[in-house]
């Protein structure tokens, strides 16, 4: 997840790195849809992972009461969002893998008034 200030994206290195990373992912998915092979996309010397296994790890997300969600109807419906990707430093907007959320009153208004800056 990357935090950012609206109107101040230029110079935000973490934002740019994440943007490039996700752009490459979408470009690969587009190419697969067009018929490219994984071997074509992986390049000449992709890393190899031995003794691998599929595991799951926690990812940042949001929980809260949803109003106006296009797929989860209801007023004040408790939800858990998909993985959180972007969050404005003032805590007013969040972008998950699926969509943007306008953030209302936080569960803990005291911490939100200080801004959410997990790496500062």
C-alpha cells in the first residue's frame, strides 16, 4: 500500500515504483489475453524458485460499514475490502485492488486526525 497526498504525486518515489510495478502486471495480463506465452513474457533468464509452496499472508485492507457499494447492496453493510493499494495521507480516500472508496468517519477519529503515515 502507498500513501499519498492529493495533488502532490510528483516526486513520490514509492507511488512511482508501485505504479510501474502494477503497470507491468497489467501489461503482462493484456499480452496473455492476446495470446502471448508465459515464456515470451518471462524473458531470457527469469529467476527459478525451488521447493516452493503456496501460502497466504495478511494484506492491508479496510473494514467498515458500506453505503452505495455497487456489488454489496445495503445501507451500513459490514464489509472487508480487497487489498488496499493507495490511501491519502489525510484519510479521505482509499483505492483497493477493486475500486476507490470515499472514507467517512474512522472507527478511531483521534488517530485519523493525525493522518495515516505507517512509515513515518
